[in-house]
C-alpha cells in the first residue's frame, strides 16, 4: 500500500488563516442595527387564482357595481383592468375592475349579510 499525502490543507490550518485577519481589524464603535423583516411581496396572485378557479369551474357569479347594480353571469376571461362576464339570455359584458364594488358566487348567502333567506 502506498502512503499518499492529501493536497488540501487541514481544517485547523484554514481556521487560523481566516480568524487572524478578522482579529486584526478594529471593532466598530456602534452596535449593528437590528435586522428588519423583509417587505411583503407586491403581488400575491390571490386575485388571479380566484378568477382562474371561477373560470375553470364556470361558477355563476354576481358582480355588484359601485352604483349598486347587480349583474349575474360567469367569468369568461380577465386581465389587469377588466373582466368579461358571459350572461345567460343577455349580451356579454366587459366590466372595468375599477367599477366593481365586489363580486360573489351566485347563491352564497354570506354575501347577502347572512340572512339565510329570511
């Protein structure tokens, strides 16, 4: 058996090389500032997820506009500024998102204030 020597240095030798230069530097006068939490993401994509889910299942939705008018149909597609609502027996509509107060799944009693049909 041949005795071979390792080419890499021992771990203790490497520690001594890196610890020595750090000790030579003077310590900073001020204490380090506490780390801040990272900012939350600008986009959560929750809206996109909701629209895609409603489009795929063709869920009937009710859209309440800022003036109080309620429009019923299914979401066919959406983009950054508007949604296309396919209606039954009426023309389809392109609705700007800024004119929507809220929308809910058709038949959700929770959107009616929890009246449960009373």
